[in-house]
C-alpha cells in the first residue's frame, strides 16, 4: 500500500523513498495506461504523452521497468533494500520529474484558498 509522501528534504537524501509514495503510484498508473498504446496506436500514444506531460519520463520508466515490475509493495521494498545505483538514479529522476507538477498544484491550491468568492453569477460564467 502506498505511503504518504516523505518530506521533500528526506526524498532529496533518500530518493528511493519516492517509490513508496502515492505520486509514484500515479506515475506507474499513467505508464501502464500508455504502454499498450505505444504499439497499438502510436498517434494516440504521442497525444497522451503530451496530455499527461510524460514525454521526458516515459522512456526512462520504460527502460527501467523492462527489468523490474514494481507491481506490488514487496517488489518496491526489494528494490529499496537493494539500493542499486541504477534504482537510486531512477527514483531520483522520477522524483524530480514529478516536482514541477507538485509546485503547480500547490500554486493552484494557494490561489483558490486566498481568492475571494465570486460576488455574482456573472463571475461564474454564462448560465
């Protein structure tokens, strides 16, 4: 079962911990949705890469996951325990790839938390 994300400072020092997070599980889910499209429908695959902002990380995940399934918590725990340089580099790259998305989500949450509520129905668009 995915764990809550570790504090950012801890992930910087222990990038393999990122493999235990919900964010990484979401990345795996996207990867698994995209993988069949790569051969079956290359055009849709390219469009989905852009939609999910996955163009940079997909080839890295694809190469790494050809030799490791990471399909269950035991597999993730084994990769973390081994702590091979390849796995550390992979986890670090996945973590840094996901960070811009987190910053964007945080900015959006901050905006909505501080924005005043609409004062009229016109502010919500046409009815």
